[in-house]
C-alpha cells in the first residue's frame, strides 16, 4: 500500500507538473523560460526514490525507481527522460544510504548534494552524446531545471515523510529519535508522578543502548523500549 501510494502521488505530480510547465513556458516573459521540454527536468521525479529508500529500504526503492523510470519514459515518449529518471533515482538512493537515517534531514541533503549535481551531469552527457552543446541558452535552461528538480524532489519528500510515517505506522530512525526525547510530555509527567521509575528507566535505557551496540542490534529501538518499559507506573506509581 505504501509503494502504491508513492506511485500514485508520483503520477499525479507528473501530470500536474506537465500542465504547469506548458502554462509557464507559453506565458514566460524571458526567453530562458520558454523552452517547454526543459521543464521536464524540473519535475520532482526523484521524490519517490527518496521516500521509499527512507521508509522501505534500498531493495524496494530500486524496484520503484526502475518502475517510475519506465513509467516516466512511456508517458513522455522519451528514452532520454527514462535514463535521466533512472540515474537520478539511483543517486537519490545512494544519497540517503551514505548520509544515514538518524533524522529526516538526509532526504533533504541527498536531493541538494547528490541528485541535483547528477541531474546536471546527465543533461550535459545527453548534449555531448548528441553532438555537443549547439546553443547555450537551451542547455543552461535545462541545467537550471535539473537543479530545481533535485531540490523540489528532496523538499517534497521531506514534507511527506512524517505524513507517510504516521499513516502507515512506520517507525523510522527519525521517529525513534523523536520518541526518545526526554522533553516529551509523557516523560515530564512520569518524572512528576513516578520519579523513581523515571530515573530507573533512564539508567536502563543507557545500559540497554550500550548492550545493543555490542551485539549489533538497533540501539535506538532498544533505547526507546527501555525508556517506555515502566510508563504504566504513571497511573499506578505505588
């Protein structure tokens, strides 16, 4: 259901982006923004790769990237766009993987640091393979749109992540960081209602986290479990 949701959102974004690109290119005041085909590089097509890598893992993300690439290429009848989407999607997966997932910011950074430059490299490669850059204005327009596409993909993925986590009940490393924040209302309440149990939970969480690291378990998941293991004593502290 998660993957289908990402596919549907991606398809809707393609159609909306296509409509807006035609509208903007026809009404643009500057010649730089009148190239309708260059707008396709600005579509947030790597959003699905960023979301699926963070929420479902690399293997599912690879499947989704291949499927979206074929879909995008088929919709616009372009093999180059299919390759562009595929390469950008691989860059998105690699970016999230390399930057780690302790928070949601790797999704934002992967789009800006890796996807946008890879988009520019792909566009440049396409021009070189087709005989070089014959006119600089269309090329620079495509480069600008490629950078915009990477930035928009990461921004949308970053905004949708907490929504998707909540809707599908996925406990990501970023969610665990939020759950283990000692300033949460439930912990403040526990510190007042059952201070002994609260301090005991803090000690247990530190010990459990260290033990999990030693035996290669998920330390954040173990820490969260330890922090909440006596939370029922808020109701019956005695």
